[in-house]
C-alpha cells in the first residue's frame, strides 16, 4: 500500500526545504518507496481529523494501511527499519546510526530551534540582544563537538545512514546564519547530503508545493 504523508499547504519556509516533511520525503526517496502527499492548511491542522493523526496539530504524519504515525524522527526510523538503504545490516553499526538520529534531534537541533525562535519571534523583545549570543554560543559548542567527531570523513559512521539524513537536515536550519560556515567540514558534509539524488528529488517535490509547479 502506498503511504500518505502530510505537508504544509503553505509552508512557512517558502519552499526552502526546511519543513519537517522534507525529512520524510528524503527518507522515502532514499529507499525508493512511492508515496502520496496530502496538503494541510494551518486551520485544518487544528481540526479533529488531523488531530486524530497528530495530537499536537503539526506535520508531518504518515499513514500506511492501518498504521498512522507522527513525529518526523519516528517516521524516518519506521521507514529505515522496514526498507533497505538507511540503516546498516550489521547490528552495532545499525545501533550507532540510530544513536546519531537521536543526537540530531535531541542534542543538535534544540539550540538551533531556540535561535530560530529568537530571530523570528522575539525580535521586538528587549532581552533578545542578550539572549541571542548565548543561544548562538550553545550552537557553536555543539557544532564544535560534531565537527571534531566528523573530522575528514564523508559521513558520521561509515556509509550514509538515517543518522546522516537527520543530522544534515537539522544543520540546514542554519542556512543563511553564517554559523555553519565557521566549520568547513560540516559545511562540506551538508553539501554532500544536498548533492544526493534522493535529496534533490525530495527538495524539488517540496518546492513544487510552494511554486505550484510540478517538479521536472
């Protein structure tokens, strides 16, 4: 059965590939699994039909047969577990790849999201100018640690995995900030992720929602 995912009808990122459905699209493209997309308005996201799929009224969701999932990390993990291409076969390598998925979402992403909140939603607050540098310092702490671990490797633990997919997408949220440029190996790491054919297909599909043009 072809799975269906939900995505923003009008994405706040204006087609830049930052919305969390991008992670799911990318994973589906990596494993070669066809999928359908149901676009959801901000109003519909808070209505009972969508809340039955996502109790917090967000996107993405994933439906396949009688299974309904929410949270991008859980959805990508589900895809990776059931289809070859995103998790290694060897047990220890598989466990490490899963650890990197959690690290991307639980360790690296939180301060990046804090910065987005400060930049986009708190610009008129009197304390913003004091808070923003502290948040950016926390980001740099994490990026420094991640950069040291990656070194000159192409991917975090051998071959590309779901851990890299999640980490690259998290780091993409720093696009335009200049912070990622301070870590050349991480900038190159993100560029490698963006160069993957599966990423390009997923990005084109998400961009098409904003432009109203079908991806070519």
